[in-house]
C-alpha cells in the first residue's frame, strides 16, 4: 500500500478480486448505484458496490433471498439507454426432508430498478409456473455504513460520526447517521405492500401464488437529509423519468453504421454521456465517472464538451457557464486557488466538508484554465452565440491573466505547476499519478513542471482568445494575442523538441531540463496545433509505432521507457479520451489514415467491453490474437470522456466542422477506415436547421450525400 500510494495519490485500494468484474451501474443526478448481476449490493470483492448519494454510501448491502438462499440468475442487463436494470431470476431446488419439494425453475422473479429524483425504485414480479400453489418466503437484507466515497476508495479515517437510532414503521425503515460535520444523512426504505416483519436490517415477505398467478412488490429507497418523504409510485416515477429522458435525447443526432459493432458502441456511448448529465443540478454538465468521480471535474467536463461539441453544443455551454461561476476569485494555497483559475473538482461528502480531503472546491489543475478558453472559442465557432460570448468574456480575460501572471511561475514564458497544498495533488496535469512525470533514467521531475501539452493548450487558448477579441471588435488585442501565441510556438519548438526521440519531451522540470520520455502527451500538442508541420508527421509515426501503439490504442508511455508499466494508471495504460485527442490532432495534420487506425483499435476493444462500453482506461499490454484488452481493475465505467471519445474520433476522420454564424457544415477530405464502409448521421443541427447525411467509402475517397434537410443550411465536402 505504501508503494502504491507513492505512485498514485488518493489511491483506490484493491484488497481482493472484484465480486463481479462486470458490475452494473445506474446513475441519475447526484445518486448512483453499483451492484451485481442479480441487482444485489454485496460487501465482498473490491467493496465498491453500494447506493451512493452526494459522496456518501447510503446502502452498503442489499441482498435478496428466496427460501433463505440467493436466487439463480438467468439473465440481466442494463437497457441500451442506461435507464433501467432488469434481471430474470428463478429459485434454486428447494429441498424438504430427503427430496426436492420445489424444483429449480418453478418460480420466475422479474426484478427491475431505476433511479430518479434521489430515489432508487425497485420492482419484483413473481410468477408461479408450477402446477400447485406456492408459499414463497423472500427477504431483503440491507445495511448502511454511510461511508464517504474516499473511505470506500481505501482512505482510513481515525474518527467517524455516529449512527443514530433506527426508526422502524409498518412499511418502512429509516437509517440515520450524524457526521462529524453535524449533518444528518438518512436512508429510507419503503415497501409496498408492507412486509410480514421488518427490522433495522431485514424485510421479510411471504408471497402466496396459485399456479400461473403473478404478484408484484415494490421498494423505494430514498437518500437525503430528509429521506422520510413521500416518493411517487414505481409506475408514475417510471413514466415521468422516461419522459424526461426522451426530451433530453431528442436534440442529440443519431449516428449509425453498416458495421453493427460500431453502431452498438456509439449508441452506448451516447447513452453514457446523457446518463452522466441527466438529473444533475449543474445543467448540461457531465459528471466525470462512476463510481470514483461522480461529480464535477473541470478538465473532464471541458474535454467531454469538446468531444461532443460538433453534435451537442449545449454541453459546452453548460460547462462554460458553470466553470465561469466557480472561477477562483482569491488566493487560497490550501485549495491551490489563484484569481482567474478554473476549477479542478468539487465534492460534497463529509470528508470534503471537514477538510480531511481538499476537494470540497479544489483548483489544483494546470490545464483546465487554458482549456476553458479553448472551449469558449470552439463554442463560439460552432454556434455564433454572441450573447453567451459577451457574458463569458470577463471570465476569459481573467483566465488569460491567470496564464500570464500566475501560470508562468518563473517568468520563462511557459506555464508550470508546483504543489502548494500538503494534501493537494503533486502532479496537476491530466496524468496526476505522483510518478507520471519523470526523466529518461526514471528519476522524478522536480517542480515547477511545464508539461508539453499544457504549452499546446496555452497556444490554442491565445489563438482562440484572439479570434474572440476580433469578433468583439478589439483588433489590437487580437493582434497582440496572435503575436504571443507565435512567440510561444517558437520557444516551445526550441525547448521541447527531441530529435533523437522523434517527439516532444514530456515536460521541462524546475531546472528547465527536458524529460526525454516518449509519451502520449505529445499527441495533445498535435491536437492544440502548436507542433511544426514537418515535426507533426514524425510525432504521428512515433505515436503509431510498435512501442506506443499496442494494437488497441496509443499507450500513455511507450514501451521501453524507464517507468513503463502497462498495468499502471498512467505509465503505459491506454485511455480512450487520450486517444481521441491524439486522433483529432493527427487529422489536423493530414494524417486521417492514422486517426482511422486509432478508431478501429478502440472499436475492436469495444467488442470485448461489457455493454460495448469503453472504460476510463485499460491496460497497455500488446494485442494478442483472439483475446480482448486487459482490464484495469478499478477503472470508472462509465466515464464521460471515455464515452465521448468515439464522437471526436468520428469528427476527426470526417474532417467535420460546423460554422454556426454561417449555418455551414464542412467535411474536409472525409475519411472512413475500412471497417466502417458506410455511415449515417441524422439530425445534425446548426441554429434552427438540421440535415441527415450519408457517407460511403469508395476506394480512398468518401462520398457525402444530404438525404434530408430542414431549414437553411449549407453542406460542403472537399475532396
């Protein structure tokens, strides 16, 4: 554990093998649930299962039993839209004396559950397929440890709050906990119809069934500070939740292909992005990932918004508006805040409230601030939303000031970071493991550290701000920002290029010594456009070479580097979002064929993924014939920017851009890899107009056809 903690701060403990390596997940707003294939919450395995609300686990166990035994699983699934979990269960053989009194399969139990408005709704439908009457004893055993999410991840707390007396009624039980922050957290379990007996740990029912008869039971599990409120019934809640989901999905374009695996992957990914947003109090802001990061993250939200921007600009607007409101206004070293800096993450659990972790509102991210400006510029390019630009402009100005005054810690023209809070993150780029920035011999880089990709983000931010200044009529500011961007590009090439490595160095350490390591970070420099064109192709070939490209995707660190470990979090693993940014960068430098290789690698990986859902990351081991990628044991799944990866990959290959002010859609030399010969996009919008499109690969070219059009919109495809 000590070794693990030295390489990854806020380490997610792995005390034993997972109880189920394909756990089921539901999420709505501030609530999410992780459970097994039967729908139960178990305490075994990694211990990550539970019903969570606002950073606290409100149920740590929920076990269904028939005749005092767990039922037999026939099948279970999360529906393709991520709304509903369903399971078909049956009884085991029930023995009496020396024989079998009730054969296996006599009873069918249909179990379903969904989350809505801080309540977990469950339905149990019993059907007797036997020839005689059945008396079925069934029970629900439960417990609530009210553990903070960081405790579940493995952190030890020397002192906790206290469990309050449980309240048991005729048809409900109320479990309560008073935290050290003086906040009372409650879990209310309401049964309909009322159980035969009820206690603080178990509901016991009896089901009387004639042959072919059906019986229905419901549970409503509420989690909040006043959990004993009246929830609506299961059917009414489902109708309302379905309606809300339908409205949320109506504006999202449909993408599908002649390759059914690709269609399955992209359909699940779209549903995942929607699930990470729906019900959140922060409108149109995708939470980062379940289970460990189900909250607002600045960098994650920005990148997910950039991935989805061409299809759903509402996400970008929601992210920009929330991050503008939470932009730091004062100095506070304890939370790594400077005026103008953009939020890293926010947490609402007990440990955050008490300051046991610094993440109540934490700003230890070096890249979120320039990426905020990049997103603002890209959003305006996509929509032409001048009103929103004017509202955001003061925040963009503050972010630019942070880059120049606070981001450049030593005045050398590069943006760096150094840990200022004893409990904050040591590494403050997207690879935030403590050992993720190192030299060729494996020694860790000393702070302040200037990451290569951050300089690219700053370059792109200056150019974005220049375009926006011009739009607002300030040509002088526009010119000044363009000059600053070009000066940064020149300095960057001189300081970061490593000719013998055929790539840019990972970073500069506090002594301005380059970290001469082949890493995926250089691909982000292509995405940002800071790389010199002749060097960009060299970087591209390095990234797609055998040391970096595993066959599934580009590794975070190339094989052969000092700290390369394909089983690690950041030093050799494969992250879908990382690969999507690299592919987008490749496309910008006319390497769409290589972007297509990345798309196909991840498409093949999705074939092996449960529910066709790419996780946060997977291990970077070489691809082996007939085997899928090796899973990373505590990866979030779903993860917003992993789900968003496929959409940026498609945009990169198609060369798609939407010019909102002109109501114009451009496909610049579109490319489809061989695995995707045909592609359809329906409902692609710009302002009040929309188009349906058909793409077909013909030899080395792609034909683009408008199959339907609503409103005034221009579609241009270049050869």
